């Protein structure tokens, strides 16, 4: 532990320890041309240049001079109205900009030569969880929530400067290590295997009024009457339902899960985490008071485990469709088949009219283990046997974790009492030569855990922990657990310690091969290097062609989905998708299946760019969309059936296309009630263009949304835009936000604002429906949705026009996108800098800009393809240096 605190102290005391000052000519230029607006009295933009020192060794002062350099170089300083009054000759200004750039780069390079560009950092929670999953072969392990939230810098939780360590975190790491070892170690001689077909779905003691048996394609209304009598008397009890279960072919359901009913698979909850084979058959129908007919759309069912979505199942109209998959289930999880496409229905099946879904059966088999103990156990104990322990007085058994609580009614197992008693016995990893096996096992485990070769003297430290406990009379498993626990809480495991090697004597900060392998795996997999990467690193082969092959291999591996999801969560703020809940009266169409489709669209779109090396201009607009049925209905595009996301050609005139106008992005840049051009405009400036606006002055109040529908957001913003202090920033931000105003808080297209007015709708109030003459046309939505949507009220018309800061007018999102295409290289620069920060843990500093320019130069002929940007980032010295 003292070593860990020493590492933290080094991180905490790291400074920009170089001595350099801004030259006198540069300071004289600033004094002559800038201080009239930025002195102690005026402080335009909150900046007093007369109080700014010239010591570049101070990080805050250095960053302020970088900002001044960028503003002067871009021509933003002095502002246009001042240039005509007293502007320095262009030649003088360029000379001063070059001088300042040389001084800033020299200072930054000096720091990097002595300290490296990336401070040491610990694993964040996501990396920690993925590392544990891969290290112990537990792909569904859930441990992230056991740890405190990570800090963020520049929107990233991979930034070294944000990943602090504390006594609380150390204690949580110890608790997490115990939990992970509990999950990894086998505590039985053989697993409790399930092989059963389930017909009962639903969590009530009394059968739900919205579920009923279907036999030979028909509903027996006499049975429905028994389930929920029309006279309101007590219906059939679950214990009396078995005869109907045995006779029925399918179970009909006419409601989405709701507070009084969960569509759970009853009497099943795994006793062992592992892979399970799940098989079911589902279909849909239209229900009309007992009669079953064709539906007007494909319905869907969400298969979840404790709310974790395993799959969405298509349910075709009156055509059973089988689904089979092998999935990872954690112990004690509860499976649910939730009709995702249905509205919550509180009517009884006797008089219901509308769509429903049917489940024919649900098979469970597992856990599926070719060999026992499972792989997780063998990662710790190899092929050593699992033996039953006999009771010994005054000797503690190895740790036996308590089994998680299950819901009442779940059967504990499928074996007789004698077998169940045997399962309750104490089983433990055993060794006839415990000290020899302890050294052998630790010698194998530690290099994989520490992601590098481990010297014999380091191994001895952990071997001594095990040997001391063995000598004290503890069980072999107890002794090994103690050594593994210390290793999993050590700085060598918790910190990404990127060690410079000797590959380049002229540059002592070039990383050794194992550090490159680690950086590569935590970039593209968010996890520890696998055996192939470690083998290449050990043989010094992670160069040129071999590195290219590894990039291709890793991006083709399913583990690269972690990169896609996590990078988009951070870059696009998609991690905030659940931060707000759209107001149900305004947006009743927003439901979990739409939210999940939103996220799937963004991830599939990014993956498409990556697979085909498409230009970053596709962020702005594209000729294709990645849609499924639910999302296509949301975008009012017909002809798509099913839950699978697929590539489709964008219809002519569609406002969608690109990442910027995807529903997930539009949701995270709005609250649950209203949209703000300021918020969305600032997001575009920052996340798309890499020009984040300055924060608002502290004395400027926010705009309270008008939920009555009497004014538009544009009218409410006029006060800010007419304020001299606010006008400059709003002129940059608001145009992009106005261009996106035709998209509501969940990304749907609108021509009128929705509002929550309480007074009855007047004759002139627009309504939703199938008629294209209405103001808001829902043409592709199913008929059953229109009735619910018609309760929404409408206010003022939406205006999506604007004028950019350089005077270019646009009338809608289509014209704004065309203007934004001119910024292709700036979009590529921003994305490159974010990839560098994500992959290395350090933001692009002033001295790094030359390398960013080199990456852009190499990728410019292909219009900055996404895959090319990632590859050139990895090839860059920025990626391969400390």
C-alpha cells in the first residue's frame, strides 16, 4: 500500500517544471494591440491582460497564452470592429504569432522530454470491469457499480488528471477483489444444471387479466372469464392454472410490463453464473374480444435479465418465429419476456381490442461447461482438483460466499434433497504440494494481471504471502486468495504504468513493447492485452506490418464494441441518455425500445464508418441511415420491419443522416420538456467542431422554459442575444442550435412546439394523425398509437433558420449541413484530438499539434476516413511515447 500512496504522491505533485517566459516583443505586441479592451477596468470577455504574467512554467499561465495565440492566429482578436481602428500590419502579426508558437512549443517539448506527455493513471471503472472480465473469463461480471464514480476532464473519464485515488477507493478495491474471487472460484464439485421448458410467464399470485391461454389458434373465452370474471369477483388462482397450461399451445399477452405485472420466466433463476442456451418461439396477433387476426405491424419482445437487455425478438403476425441463443447469465438474475412494442394495457382480455403477442414456450439449458471447474477457476488454480473438505475443529473454512436472494416462488434446484445437501457441502481447490503449486500458479498469473514480464523478486513477494499462510495452517485456497487479493489491489494492476523502453536512444520517452500492447488494448478493447498481444510484445514485434495486422484483428473482434460504445458515450455524451425522462404527456411515444434503438443506431453508424473507412464529413450528413422498424417509425420512414438495425438508403428530402441529427444525440442535448438552441449549439461547437464556447458569465441567468406554448425559444433568447456581454458567444452557438430546432427533445421532426397547456384544445389546435394535411403527420405510425398521441397539444411554429457568425444565412437543417461541409478538416482535427486523448489519457498539448497536422496530412487524400484516422493515431509518435 505504501507503494501505491507513493505513486499517487508523484502524480499529485507533477508540475510544468520548466523555466521559460514569453518574449518581450510578444508582450509588447499584446500591450499595444489588445490591452485597450482587456485591461483591469474593461476586462472584455472577463480577460485582464495587464495582470497576465509571462512565466510559461505555470500551467494556468501557459494555457492562457495558448488561448491568446489561437485567438490572434485565427483573426478573432482583435474583433472586427477594432481592426479598422488600430490593427497591426498583417506581417507583424504573423511574425508575433510565430514567435509565441515557438516559445509555447519549446516549453511544452521541454516538459515532455523530462516528464513525458501522459501522467501515470489508474484504470477507470469501465476498464477495471472489462479487465476483470477478460482476466478471469467472466464475460458478464458486473463490478463497476461497486466502485466510486470516476472524475472527468474535458468530458473524458480516461484523462489522467481526473483519475484520482483515495482511501475510500482503496477500500472499495479490496471489497471488489473479494467479490470477484468469490465469482471466479468454484465452490461445488459440479454445477447445478437446468434443463427445462417453461410455459408460465407472469409474476402475480393470481393470473393477470391481460394474459390468457391460446389453444389451436383460438382463445377459449370461458377460460378468459375464469381469469377475470366480468362481475369483478375473484379470478382463477395460479395454483389452479396448471390444467390450462398443459392444454394450451401458446400464452397470449396484451400488455407491456407495468407496476402490477412483470412478464418474468417463473421458477427460474440461475444458481451459477455462466453461459446458458435459451430458446423460445414468439408471434403476434390482433385481438378483438376473443377473436385473433392479423396485426398491422411486426411486434417485438424484449428478452432481459434483471433489466439487462439480452435481445429484441421479432414477433411476426400469426407466424411463430423461433429464437435460440447462448447468452451469459449472472447468478440470481431473473429473465423477462417483455412485449416491448405494446402499450401498457389495463383492460381485461374479455373486452380488449388491439395487438398482442404470443409465447409458445421458453427453454433453458445451462450452465454450459465443457469442463468443470469453469475457466474462471482454472485461471487461478489451473488443473488442481476441487476436493470436499472435512470438518476440523478450530480451523476456518475457505471463504464461502452467501448465495444472492431470489424472489419468492423460485425453486432452489431441480434435484432431490440428498443431492441438494451434497451441493451445500464445502468444496475447495486442493494441492498435495501447496508451496510448489503456489509459486507455479503465481508465476503464471502475475504477468497476465500486470500486463508485463514480472521479475522473480516481484513474484517472491506474493509467494511469501501464500507460503506464510500455508505455514500457519490455513487451507491452500485461503492462502492463494490472499496473494491474489493483494495482487489485484496493487499499483501494478490498478495503474497503467507505461514504461519507456530503449528502442530509441535519442528519445528516452518511447514506450517499451509491453506498454504499447497495453495502450493498444485499452484503446480498442478497453481491457487488458490478450495472449497474442503479449506474445508479440515479448518478441519485440509490435512494429509496422505486425501492428497493422493487430489493429485489423482487434477491430474485427467483438471486444471492439466496447471501444465503439465507450468512445461514443464520451464524445457524443450518449452516457447521458437516461439522465432525463421525457414528459409523458408531451412525448408518450418515448419508451425503452425507442431509447435502445437510438443508441443502437449511433453505434451501428459509427461501426459502418469504421468498417468502410468513410469520411468524417458523414458526421454532418450521410446518404444512408442505420435503422430498425421502431426507429424508422420515429423518423417517419416506412417499409422497414423488425428490430435488427440495418443500413438503408436515406429517402430524398429526409432531414436525418449523419451523427449530428440522430435521435440519441438530439435527446442528450435536450431536457425532458424543451429544447434549447444554446445547449445544442454549444454541443455542435464543442463535439463536432472542437471550438467549445466559453462558459456564461456568473451573473447571467438561465432561460426558464415556457411550457404553456405562448412564446418560442427564439423569442426568449432575444434578451441574451441583445446583451453586449452575451452577443459574441451566442452569435457562434445559436445558429447551429436554431438549425436543429425542428427536432424535438427525442429527435422527432416537428413543425410546431408541443406544450402542456391545461385548457381544452380549441378548434384550431392541430392534431396528430394519418392525414398529411395536418401540421404534424404521423403517417407510418400504427393506428393504435394515434389515439394516444392525439392528446398532445401544440403551440407556436418552429423556425429552423439562422445566420452563421460569418454572415451566411440558412433556412433549415439541409442548408446548414451544406455550410458545415466546408469545415471537414476542422471536424477531422477535432475527432483526431479526441481519439488521441481517449487512447493515451492525455489531451493534445501545444507541442502535439504538429503531430496532429501530420495525421491529417496523411488522411486528407481519403477525406479523413475514420479507420485511417484511428490507424494513423496509433502509428503516431504521440501514441508510442510516454
